[in-house]
C-alpha cells in the first residue's frame, strides 16, 4: 500500500506601487527653487535698502554679503536713488527680472529636450510560495 503525503501550498503576493516623477520635472523644480531663492534674497536686499536698514546689523550684513555675489553683474547698469537714508536700488529690480527670465528659459529648455509631463507608475509584485509537505 502506498502512503501518499498531501502537499499544502500557501501562496502570498504583495503589490508595491511607486510613482516616479520624470527627471525633467525634478530638474525643473530644482531650477525654480535655486533661482527663487536668489530672487527672494535680492528682494530682501531691496527692501532693506529701501527702508534704510542699519548696515552694521548682523542679518543685514549677511544679506548684503550673500546677495552682492548675485548682484555683481547688475551693479553698474542702473543708478540708485537716495532719499533721507533710504536707497532705491534699480539694479536689484533688474536683477530679479533677469534671474526670473533665466530660470524660465532653463526650465523651458529642459522641457523642450525631453517633454515628458506625467509621472510614471511602477508596480512591483512580490510572490512568496511556501510549500508544506506533511
């Protein structure tokens, strides 16, 4: 007589779903972030000068020191108007406009090179087969 062992199988599976943004979208967001930071820094500089902030204060020195690097190409283009300790720096407004145009152009170039707009969905299925022999 034959002794037959019954095999019990237990099968499990899991589905992992990931949504991946295209690299072009990530690069575009990075460009907007970097240029946005530069523009906000220059805008803070503009407001501090307009209000006649104390140039010896630590925060003001930091803002002027960091923004000087980004303002260097625009310093001699337009003049500044001074009234009662306040300075209206036309160069800062020009710099903000130019940096915004450069950011827009960079993002447009990235999108023109590879115009994927939608994220891709990646699904990964993991299967686990357990075979129990009694």
